[in-house]
C-alpha cells in the first residue's frame, strides 16, 4: 500500500503562510501614505513624519504633554534629536523621540509602556499635531 506524502512545495507554502500570519498579527498598522504626515504603528512604536523643524516639533511635543497633564521625567535636545520622557497618571512611561529629517521635516517616534499602547500613542501624536 502506497501512502501519499505532501510535496516539498506544499510544505514550504504552508510554512511560509504560517510565518506570515505569526509575524503580521497586529504588529503593523499604517494610517497614511509615504512622505510628510505618514504614520505607522510597528511593534509597539508609533512612527510619524511631520512637517515642522526639530525645534518646532519638540516644542509641540512639550506642549502636548503639558496639555495631557503628564508628569515630565526628562527632556533633552541637541541639533539632531529631541527626547521627552513622561509618565501618565496610571504610571505608564511614554517616550517621545523627535529626529531632524530636514529643515522643515521631523520624524517622531512614540513608545507608551513596555509593549506599546497604540491608543495612548495616537492620542499623544494628535496633541503634537495640534500644536504644530
């Protein structure tokens, strides 16, 4: 009696499909296209490219955390990078990193908590945008 075995191609396709499911389960959400205004939530980090100089964007982020009534832990800035670390009333650590991309363009990275909190990160980003 001859038993049929799955082909190598079928096994490979199955493994590739399972890998795709595992690696794409909620890890990436894209909210806009490329360029200024692009927003992506990847593995707990919210990344956005905003129209505004490094100084303008750091000031907007600082105003945003004040308006959200977060407790500022630290704030630092140089010519290429700004970093603001705050804590929420629920004691969630939020890190806002602003990088200079160009004279009028900045990349913002927001990480809320250890594993990321998309809803909280988007709320912070919305406040930053409203202050630009």
